[in-house]
C-alpha cells in the first residue's frame, strides 16, 4: 500500500510544476447546492467586520454519466490555501477553515504567537486580536486555547451578550461555541446563504486575504512537514537511501504500520513506528499521494468508506490530468461492480471514455482499504491487497450472468442485480449508534469476492437465516437493514436475492462445501416448468427441492389465509431438524385440507415433496439452518416469481379425491 501511495506522489511531483503546497491543497467536493468561500474581513480603518462571498463553488452536475466520478473544485481552496484543519487535538493554527469557531477564537492569537518576531503577518494578526478580540482572562489546561474570542458587542453583531457575565457561568470553550453560533446566524442573514453551504471561511485584513501572504505560505509549508534532524541519519523505508529521516508519522494520514501488522501479526507496541523512517522527499511523496487518494479515489459500500489504492508494476509517466482520469476509470470500474446498471452501459462507457486504459490494464494492481473515520482519526477496518483491475470487470460480468439466467423467471427489476451494494443488505450487521459494529463477516465476504478466495457455503447459510430472522422478528432497529413497508414482501425478496447470491458465488467459483445437484430427476416431478427452471438454474439437490416444495405449499396456504399468514408461525426460524420437518409436512397437509387447497395442482406438488422427503429423511444431510433457508426459498419464490400469484394452473377446486398418503 505504501509503495502505491508514494508512486502516485512521485507522478504528481514529476507531472507538473506544482509546488509542495499545491499538492496538499484540499479540493472541495461538489454538492447538490452551490457552496461558498466566505471572507471574514477585519477593517482596522472603519473598525468594522465585513463578511463577504469570495468565491462560489459550483453545484454537482446532474449528468448521470458523471455520478461515479469524483467532482471537485480547487479554486476556492487555492485562493485561501486550504490544506485541512490540524489533526485531532493539535492547536488550530490556520487562517482558512471549514469550522468558523477556530477562526473566531484560537487560530489568530495562536498563530500570531508561533510566527517570528519580525514577521509582518505576526503584527497584522496582533492588530486584529487587539482591535476585535475579547480576552476571557487567564485560563488553564485544555481551555487555554479558547482564551481569546471575537468580541461581537463592538462592532455590533449582537448587543445581547455580556462577556463578563458569560465567563462567570460558562467555560471558555462554551463561550466560543455560543459566539460562533451567533456569528453563523449573522452571516446567514447578511449574505442570504445557509451556513451549510459555506464550505470555507478565511481571514482577511482590510480587504486582503491573509492566507495568500508569503509569511503564511512559509509557515504552513513548515508546519506540514516533520523535523528532519540532520544528526539522525538513517535509511529511508521507501527509497532505502541514507539520509536524515523522520519517523514522525503524525503529519501523515494513513496508518502504514497496519499493513505490517497484517504481514507479521506481531505484537505492535510503542516504538514500532521506528521501522517507518522516511527521507524528506519520500515524506512529501506520501503526503501528496495520500491527498490525491483521499480526494480522487474514495468510495463506499453501504456505510463503509473505502480507498482504492493502485500500485504500478512498471514505471509509467502521467500528467496530473491523466492521473485524475485514471482515478476516474478506477472508481468507475469499482462503482459499477457495486451498483450494476447494465452490461452494455459499462462496455459503452469504457469504449467511449476509458479505452486508453485497456493498454495499461496489466501494469497495475489495487489495494482496497476499508476504513472508518472517527473525527480526525482514520481507523482501518480491512485491507484487501493486490487485486488485478480485471477483477472488477469479472464481477460486473457475473452480475450480468445471474441477471440473464433469471430472465422471465423473476420480474424485470434492478432488485435482482446481485452486486456489491446488494450484498451489504443481505448480510445482517449489528449497528450501534448508527455505525455497524460487527462488520467483520461482511468485510470477510467482500474480501473473498474481490480477491477471489473461497467462502464456506454453510457460513453463507447462517447469514441468510440470520437475515430471515431480522425480517421475521422485525429486529430492524439494531441491524443495517431498513424496515420495508411490507415486511413479508421484503423478506421474500431478500430470500430470493440470497439464492441469487449463491448463484453469483458459484459462477465466480468461490463456494466451498454444500452438496451439489446430482442424479436429480426433475422430469418425473409434476411441478410447473418455471419452478423446474429456477431449481435447475440455482442448482438445488433433491432434499433441497423437497424443502422448496414445502415452502411453496406454505405459500399456497398463506395466500388463502391472507393478512399475517398464520401458517408462517409453523416454521421454527431458529432451525429445524428432520423430526420437525416431518411434523411440518403433516401440518401443511392438514391446512391444505382446511383451506380447501388440495387442488390437483397442489396435490402434485405435495406428492413430489413427500416422495423426495421419503427418499432422504432417514439419512437427512442438510443441517437445521439449511432446512429453514430452503423452505423459505420455496415460499419466497411463490411470491416473487414473474407470474402473478393468483394464477393457479389447472386449478380445479371440485376435484378433491384420493388424498396423498401420509407418513
Ligand atoms: Zn526516501
């Protein structure tokens, strides 16, 4: 991973004549509405503060073709030298921020104190603090940085505030929060824009953007780099050259040691980072590469964020423009495997926009890094390594294959496209506070699919029956599954999707275990052709077919019962052994009689079901969870098949003779 990131940094450094700072500028991601860069202009002549829109950041284009590519704008960022806020608990020393609270309190006085005595910027900031800031008096500990706050009583933004009273009842931090809220509302009114649309604020003095001054640039440049002590020479982890090195990784955003932790699974402690010492050039490359990846190669599946990190196998030359287009291509491939929208659409787009990457397809591989952001900290959830770019095409083609196979059997709907996003909703993950916690299984599954490792069939069945229980017992609030309007409809479509997922995994050759379809003679079974076709295509074996037919009959009864379909209560969702299966068969038979549903059509299904059960029941090979899953599959198929529910071929209610024999 680290190699790929430094390669990108190198390409960026070689590509154009961008300066160090240019490479660390944070572009603004375009939004549905316009956004703004707002200047906070301190006028020392008139003694007034003016708020002005310095730049309008355009809206996202509605072009669906561009949906998948990262749309960003860096003009406002360049204008105000936006390089992000300082990380975690470090003091905020920047004159441009997306958090106005920093600029109304700590940034200006703290930056002033950091600058050299003879700096022009220092005296300018001092002027602002003296003329416009209120001193809350000496404060200690973590409140220290909130000592100075914008005085909003003169020039008047609000006259309702009495600082001397306020500081008696509130902590400096709380005072700053209150003041920020008042100023935000004032700006909204003054500029007629919602504060949600203000992407950045920047400090100005008498009409001049202070972030553009040379003093500020020099300060930021130094602030973004660690110290390279000429005395502490060592070998750079990346280029291996002997040089002054730094092992201070706090200025980097990714936690590289995770990778080694995975490799060596050693006990990581204290000084581990010492292995990662970088020379100044490589450090810069990493920073530039990280910034590029964060802005151009970020994606997500469900609530998981991910970076796609390419690694080039040969030396390539690319301009930063070419590199951006390459990033779009990478994102487009991944995002189509995530949300499939048709195979022709995919190929057309490749031909039209990305044909040049066909030539370099074999010259790079990928890492997929799943992570979670917790304030300024990035927690790595999973790293999937060394994926050939063709893999995403393979996944897209497999989604299409499954879709084609099910044509005419299921309704024409994107609901049946099994892609990475669908899989998210087929794997129940417990969430706490809106964030999935037990994510490991789901990420294991993604990892297997993306890297082509096999998956245990029974593990999948467990997940599917977990999912069935989420629907059946309406456990939606604690899982990543949203409650549908019609829960039975939601459950049955999910169960069919699980069947299609098994097919998807089989097509990819990933499924390990399970009994395959052998010696299954469907010809002799008197059941509908569409059902036979579905069974054949998914690849059920005979015991599975018996359960599927049982589920189908439960559907027939439930349809006649209506409402909540009380027959569904006869299924034991925690798992069913063979004894329970026999009991359920008897109950199904009784209910068919009770609801006058023993039509010849249903009788044939019952006969087929019982014949298969008789054949295997004394040596039943499926486990308790599989039994539940395949019964629910038959039930779901009845509800979700392409043919409408009410049609019953050869139905003839009057013909209710020779009952099939029971056990
Ligand atoms: Zn180096």
